């Protein structure tokens, strides 16, 4: 089968292990074709590669160092232009290749719709997978602008695949009444509105389970993270997110796939949002690698 096309501009610091040797594979997906407000998330991974060199490889929060692990930055997946269905298929195929090679895919969006094909590829291997979702928005619409595949419908499309009792949403503070009823009244997903206080309890209940983690970075308050297409006041702080990292590290869950999405770097001229995204990337990769160390 023809290998999927990935291109490099530069490589994330300390993620230069060869694809064959790596346990975790990072790749960018520069797609924002269904963005409903301000576009620009297609530039996230390239902006992050430039800013990542400003960080250290060591995380004092986790007491882990990227230099101790085998991570491959595979570059950006080359995507078609102007055809959303084709792009979704290309993301699916690119992620499937990584999963089939027994590596953990870590995707950088892109808008949130890119999670759908990546999750589908992971789901084919791990049918029992659970989804942890951080976001400002519910993403549970049945359709948006007459489109069933949108960054506003992505979690609903994932629910169509996995059904009830599999999706756990945190930090949600924006959506339609129907979306909130779908989660809170009808209980098709677990949703904590605005806050993340029950996260540790949920993760404790998921110990021993396979988990796909998707973080829409607009879960952070726009005073911390203005560089996003649809900012929503009332979000969590980075310090709260840091506590999430500690919980993930210390609990026995199997992270089989991960993504961070919705950084739109050009809306923050200070680049602080991009740096924050880079730090989230570093912490999550370290957590995944640390878990693989014990698994292997």
C-alpha cells in the first residue's frame, strides 16, 4: 500500500527519533475548512515547531525529560484542498498507518473536526476506547451550516460511533440548549459545565481502560489563550490544566491516541498562546511515553 505523504519544514526539539524506532508519533494536520468563526488553525503546527525550541526538554511538573524517550515528529500530513471528505479520508489513512505500526498517534490540528478521522483509526484497533474531551464548546450539534461534518459536530459524530457512557467532557461553557440537554438531561455523554472538578474521579473510574484524549485549547480562558478562532470567556487556567497532567500521569489509564486542536496563532501576536500549546504538547507526550515505559 502506498505510504501516506508527510512533509517537514522543521522538527520539534527532541522529537527526532526515526519513525521505525519511535513509540509516539507526532504529526500536524493543517485543516480549518469548516471553521465557523475565525480561520487560521491550519498554521498551528508550523508555528509551534518554531516556538518549541524556547522550552526545555525537562518538565519539572512531571519530573520527566523528552531526551529519555523515543518520539518522532513525522511532519505535517499533506492534505487536499477544497474537499473536506477527501481530507478526512487522508487524515484517517495517515493515522491508521501509525496505529497499525503499533505506535501512539499524537495529532496537532487544525480545527476540531480533524479529531473524527483520527479517532476512527484508533477505534478500529481499540473498540473499547473511551474519550476524554476538554473544550469550551459542546461540539454536539447534529449539523452546523447544513453540514454534518463540522468542528461544531465532531463529538456528536464520535458519539454516533461509540454511543452512551463513553464520552467525558470537561470545561464546557458554550453550546445550544439542545446540546446541553443531550448531555445533561438525556445523559448521552458525561459533561461537567465550565469546570474540571470531577476529572480525577472520572479518571480513577477509567483505570485500566483505553482512552483517547482530545483537547480543544480554547478550554483555556482567553485571557491566557487568545489565539483561537472561537474564544469563550470563563475558561480554566493553565495551572488547572497542569493539575490534569499530574492526574493523568499518576493514574493507570492507557492513552492510545491524543490530539490538541484549535490553536490559531495569528490571533495572538505575542505568541503566548503558541507557547502554551507547545507546553501542553510536551507534557502530554511525556505522560504517554512514561506510561509506555511501564507497559513495555
